[in-house]
């Protein structure tokens, strides 16, 4: 049995469309790799050690500018109320449940005074 790597044309369980997608991805990956190597090892590049990526720049620009385009609506207000109020309610409920169970164990004598974490004496 040989250890050769099969290409996309030798894979039998792929449709023609999937084969086309695999080939497109491979070509795109090769194209981006060559572009990266050309930019990275360009001796005339003004940027040493940094490659400018316009897609990353667009992403960070939208992160910092989205406040300018935000329109408060009833839906966004209710979503904030549900997220913030729901999380505060959930945390409060869990703390109260934990403390009530602990107090019940103390009141019924299941935990001796010596074994309690906080003692007065």
C-alpha cells in the first residue's frame, strides 16, 4: 500500500460541486500564501514586520464606529433589560438558595457549631 496523498480528482465520494469547492479553496489558499510571502519578504516595503490587512482594518473600524450608527429601539432596550436583569436575578436566586440551604442545615443541627466556618467565639 502506498503512502501517496491523493488529489481532489482521485477522491470518489465527492460530488462535482464539492470537488469544485475543494479546488477553489486550494487555489485561493495558494494565492493568499503567495501574496503573503510577496508582502512579507519585499525588501522595499516601508513596514518592517507588519503586513497591512484591509479586512482586519475594516473589522476594527466597525468595532469603534458602531456607536455612531446605533439606533435605540424597544427591542434593543428589552434585550438589555432581559440580559442584565436576568443575570442579576439568576445570581441573586442562586445566592439566596445556597444561603437558605446552609441556614437550614445550621438550624436543624446537621452541622455542629465546631464545624461551622464563621463562629462568634
